[in-house]
C-alpha cells in the first residue's frame, strides 16, 4: 500500500520526504511517480521539506477556539519568532480530538493539553534543548474507564468469547444478524444506518475476486468528538472482536482499523491487542482451531478530515487522494479495491460482543423510556451509546448513557453541571455539522408532525435541555445528533464560534466538488463580514435567503456530507440567533476570538 510505504520513508528520513524517497516508493510498489507525488501533495501529514526542530500545532476548533486557542496561536508565533526564529514552526490546525482538555496542541506530535502559554513555552524550550517536554497522555483519562462501561462485557480484559462461541456453535451468520436486528444497533459514526442491514448486504454481495474486506473507521476528526479515542485505549478488545466477528459473518478474511495519525497511543494499543488476540487464537490463522482465518492490521491515516468520509477513506487506503466517490455503487458491493466491504465505526463494532452475549433484546431494552417526551421515546428509543461532551461544562469527557437521555440530564448528572455557574448560550449536538441550537428552540423550527403528536398546542418553544439524545428521535423532532456535543455558556461570542465552525469546513473541503469548494468559502465570507461589523441591517435581510440558497445547492450537488452541512453553522445563526446577527450589524469594533 502506498500510504504505509510513505509513512515508513518519512519516519526514517526524520519527518519529511525527498524526491528520491518518492521515486523509491514508486519503484517498490510499481506505480508511476506522478501518482506518488499526487498523494504526498494532498495529505497534510506528509512534508517535502525538512521540518524545523520544533513543530507546534494548536487546535483552532470548537472547545479549543472557545478557550482562546486562536489568539494564543498568534502570540506563540510572535514569541517563537522573536526567541527562536526558524527553529520553531507554529500553526493552527483542525481538531486534534482532545476537546475535553482545551486548548490542545502537539509539539513534534507530543501532546500538550489544557496548556497555558507558560507551559507551552516551557515545552518548546525543552524540545529545543533535547529534553523531555513532559507530554500529556490520553491513557490518563482512559484508564479509569477500563471495565467500567456496560459495553465492556469482559470487565476490561478481552476473552473473545463471542468469537469462540460463534465458531463452536456452527458459525451461522443468521444468528448474529438476528441479534443485531433485535438490538436495533445503529451506526455510531454518522448517518446511523442499521448495522444488521449493512452486514447482510456484504454477506449477500458477490466478490469478483472472491474476497471481501472489513474496515473500522477510527479516523475521528469531527470537532467535538473523541469517544473512539477512549474506546481504543480503555476497551480495544471490544472493537477488535467486533471486527473479527464481522469478518466471520460476511466471509471476509482481512480487515483494518483505520486510525488518525494524531492518535499514536491508540495505534500502539490496537497493535498490541491484535497481537494478544492472535496469541489467544482469536485472530490470524485457524481461529480457535476452526479452520477459519481472519487477519487484522492497523492503518494509520495520513491526515485530513475528509478521510472520515467512508468512500474517501477507502480511496486513501487504495493509495489515492482522499476524494469521495460518487454513490451508488455502495461500499457493500464496491468498496476497497472494488470488492464488497463492510465499513463501520469503532463504537458500532464495540457493542457487538455484549449484544451477542446478552442478546439483542437486552440492548434494545436499555433505552430511556421516561422524560419530557416519554410517549414518543417509548416507541423509538432503544439501546445505549457514548457521547463526547466538551465546552462550558464542569466535567468534559466521554459518557455512556441510555439513548433518550435528555441533554439536561447529561449535563447535570454526568458532566457536573455548567462550568462556573454559566447558563447555556448555544449547543452543538453534532459537532459543527448540525449548526447551533439556541437555549429555547422555537416550535416552528421542529418537525410539524412531531409537534402535533407529542407537544402541547400552547407551547411556543421548548427548552433545549429537554431534547432527548437519540438518533431516531432526533430525526423525528428535526435536529441533527452526532457523537460530539459542545456546550457554549453565557459570556461567549456565539457568532464568532459559528464563524469558526464555517472556517473549519472551508479549510477541510477536499475541493473535488466546485459547489462545496466555492460555497464553503462564500458562506464563511458572509459570516466574517457580519462578525467584523461590515454588514448593514438592510444587507442582513438578504443573508437568510442567500445562505439558504447556498446550502440547498451545496446539499444537492456535493458528493459527500461535508458539502451538505458546510452552510449549517451560518444558517443556524440567521435562523436561531437573529438578534445576535442584528446586534453585529450595529457593532463596528468587535473584540472577538476570531
């Protein structure tokens, strides 16, 4: 594979690739040089010039932005230029996946979290002196969760009983598929499709070369989302067993866990657990003396948010630029190397062992049946899941809760309430993808059928804290729900946060689709003009229809989900925070964290 070969060369060279390195890779894998150059130029992880002695990358998204990372980046640039010159490179980067410890940064890929400028300067100085910068570890947060989640049916140490039992009892795919269907297990990484249906599709698909593949998407790059980071440290055995079971069920013999390169601890932990599973007989050749094989490897990502899109991820694995494919055909029939491929999220695979041990009915029965919307919840809510929560809450982190738990309960019971006694100013329930919700959501913005069936006719709005966190209910009510929830407290500049979210999509667009490439820039320019006080109230009147039109065009013509949601942050400001937009028109000198 091209990407692993380039990783190996860059690491051996000391952090960059020369023309000779690229030519050597081309010769090794018998590919034209221009293809290697195209790949290197696309991915942010690859460099073609020697790096400085200290490369500092500071997150600029969501919780980190909320905690002053952008202005800190500019101050650190100035200090490094003055004190160290060309020895240090400082840049702002997209989400590093440490939203629970903002602002997050890396120095030569070593993690520095919750860092003030004094600590950052000390760490940089240590690196320049060839001393230990005393980096932070993700393991420090994951270790207390080992064996604590209900998801972990083994109490922290994988036994691979589900694989053993499946093989011992006849290896009937229908038994597993029936359990997943009864559980109503949904995808935990995006659209929330039914897991059993995807597994069935790959099982039934015909391979032109007699081979099928399993891919676990651990390229967790959505701002505000970091649950997979925790799973891969606290319970990697669950995901690995889920992947192995998927391979046995659909008839695949090879699989990969595709992990973002910013997660080195997780990469090492998964590789170690795969070796342990192989020694136990649960992975590799002749699984538990059954005659069945399944080989699993870790695939470190070369970087880029777009790689989280499933078809772009497959393109990257094939050694191409991570540009999304046109669908159909779907990955279930034409995936990796155009063969049937089952691609699912870390958490989706991780729930499979517990579901097979305790039954699909057990998992389906775990949904919360009470709350402000109990009637509707009783019909739709099933199961449990993990949420990443960050922003202005007292205890940011990863929490396992029953589907249907309200936002208010998640904040108050699990996160310890709001930070410093603040009130909610805005909430992002799907990272930047769903835009921002106001503290009170107007009934007019909810699905009319849901309002008529579940809410009192007298209500004009509902408290955002009463929203149930369940993907089926989210669809019914009319809001987007993901795995990353970011809570903004009173005192923050909501408009500035929305503009930062728009910039994220502009920066991360792969550029393949013209409407996405141009539209994400235009919608960002609109937000920046409003933020800077360059928009009159008269001009503001045209912003809503323009943003709506831009969003509609991007949704209809973009190949992947990035272009379909890129307008959401700005649209949500105009729709849910109209007074903030009007105030911005009257403010000529905003001192915002931009």
